[in-house]
């Protein structure tokens, strides 16, 4: 079974600074998808960024980028120019593709200091 | 309505009640999911429906009964629940086998359930 580990229960960063959230996973598959979701206090789960394992290039979405290390099974999220609206729980998730359900990590609570 | 909607947003029920949670997706997707988010545990996958057929049931107690009448609607029927079933229930949808980037799951706002 796949597992996803987020080792940082909480992170704090100053507004406008850069922060990196860590995620490692375990799988025996070669083809899969990795995701970062954001869950603000409203509890709505919002997709931040997605990475296909067969792609070597790291995904980027505006201020959000990932460092995908397939051999190390590592998938970290970098948030540049942190904004107050980035404060939320961040979940790393794994999917084998198709109609496979997501396996989530326990989440990292990100605090933005003004 | 756009995206994935869930009703009700909040529900309080006694252990002997029967209630249903509803999920509707307006994205034209062909797979739908139920997840449970408890305070002390990571999000747990409960059920997966693909093309209106159940393809996964993650050892969920029989007091939870899913129903998928068509590709746009998903229900979770609840009966004789326990207090430990109190949680946020999230619905999601995706389009599988559609190619690059289309297999992403999009979530509804959730139903917060309290069992007394």
C-alpha cells in the first residue's frame, strides 16, 4: 500500500518570504500522480499543484513550485512571496491514476506572520 | 452552480436517525469519491464510483451506504451511526482516462456531521 508522510505538523513564515513544505511517499509503482492541496479554515480542499511522475520537469503554478525527486520519493512544495491568504493546512497526496482514490499525508499547518 | 456541491453543509443526528448526504458535480466527470476527515486522522478514502459502478470500498462499516444513480450525483446514506463517526465528509470527482492533467480530483465544500 502507498503511504504519504509529511514530517512538519506546522510551519511559520514571514509575509513575502519563501517557505518549503516537505513530503515523502512510498510506492512500488512507476507511474503515478502527486498533488498538493490547500485547506483553509473554510475547509474547502483546493488544488494547488499537480505533478505527473513520468514528467521530469518540476511543476510550477505562479508562486508555487515543486521539487520532485522520483528516486528519493520526495515531493516538496515551495511557496515564494508568501501572502496572508496562503495560511492554511497543506496536504500532500498520491494517486495511482485512473479512478484511484487519493492517499493523503497528515498535513502541514502553514502560518503566515504579517 | 459550478464545480462540486454538497448538501447539507452541517448535520446533527442522533444515533438512531437515518439521514443522507448529497453530492453533485457539474464538471462532466465520470468518477466520484467519498472521503472522511476526522480531527485525529488523515483523510480516509471511503468509496469510489467509476462510471456509476462502485470500484472501491475501503472496509467501511455497513452503517454507511453509498449510492450513485448517475455520473453527476453521489449519495451517502447514514443509519445507526456512532459518535466516532462525527467528521467532515468530503465528496470529490475526477475524469479518469482522459489524458494529461484530467485525473485530478476536485472537492466539494464538505458536510460537517455531528452524531450525538
